[in-house]
């Protein structure tokens, strides 16, 4: 088991709230209805310098909220810079996290759905690019109604090309999408995600392509992803 955990990431995501021990079991807590909760994401990365996004949708497939995005995308405008998609000197990297960007549905102008430097996401949603190893992110920024939700994890790495995907000096294999379900209610619940497809190689839309036959090393950027939901107290 990988032991390297970024404590700084955990502390920053709590937003100065006291940490509560996490139990990976089936403990039943007091009844809850639209109360503060805590969701812990444990993502085991094989590679460093990956760009990554995590978000929630409801049972009907409607986007709920962004849980996490790497800072280069969230605050430094990586996906929304001037120039062509493959511009070596700083073009918009539309292919970095296209499924997350399009599912948010917020157009920043000209059909670009990535945040800009002028309109960044808040600090509570982002951190520096994670290192290889175990990445832990604790999310308690929103009150959710009881029910079933789905979480998505999108990961992408520049220069990760192969014989099928070699488009430019940095753009290789497309982003890979992981998905898991999450029950929100009065009990602790846990879930493991699985790969369901990849994003568009040029980032022109938010579709998820289930055909992974031409994806190789990108399938190994994340070794596994586990999530636990813990309800708050009344």
C-alpha cells in the first residue's frame, strides 16, 4: 500500500474545520436530512504531473458540484489560454479535462468551458498537481439531499502518447474517466470507482467514449480510487 499522503491537501480542503476520524466500515450514525456531511476521496496515482478533476452528479445525471480540480486548470487558465490547441507557446489545452469542463456547462466565451485566470475557481476546490502515491481529498463544502449520487474522476497527463494517439508536442492519449456511485443518507457508505471510458482527444465536447482499445498507459495513471461518505450529526 502506498503511504505517501499529502497532509497539506487534506488540511486545506477542510477549510479550517476540525478533522474527524474516518472509519471504513458500516457504522450507522444518527438520522440525517440535508445536514452537513463529509466525503473522503482516496485516489492512488501511479504518475506525477497528472491533471485531474472530481465532480458529482445526481441520480438523474444532473451536474451537482465540482469536488476537486488541479490548480493549473482551476486557477491558472490551462484550458483557456490564447492560441491554437497545439500551440507550443501556450495555447488552450482543450483536451486536458473535457468531460468535466463540458458537464459544468459554464461557457467562458467562444465555446470554451474552462475557467480563466480572470474567473478562477475558489481555492477550496483546488491544489497543486498531486505527486505520485496516495492523494486524499476531504470534501464537505455542500449539503446534499439523501439519495444516490455518482462521482466522476477525470485524469490526463501531457506527453503520454502511444501509437494511436500522438497529436502534438504535448497532446497524446485522451483523458480517462473513472466512475462510482455514492449513497447519501444516515449511514456511512463506501465505494470503489472503475474506468468507464475516455474523453475526446481534441476536447471539442464532453462525450465519454467507452472504447478503450487504443488507450494504453493512460489506463494506469490511477491505480485505484476509493470514496467514503460519512453523514453529519443533527
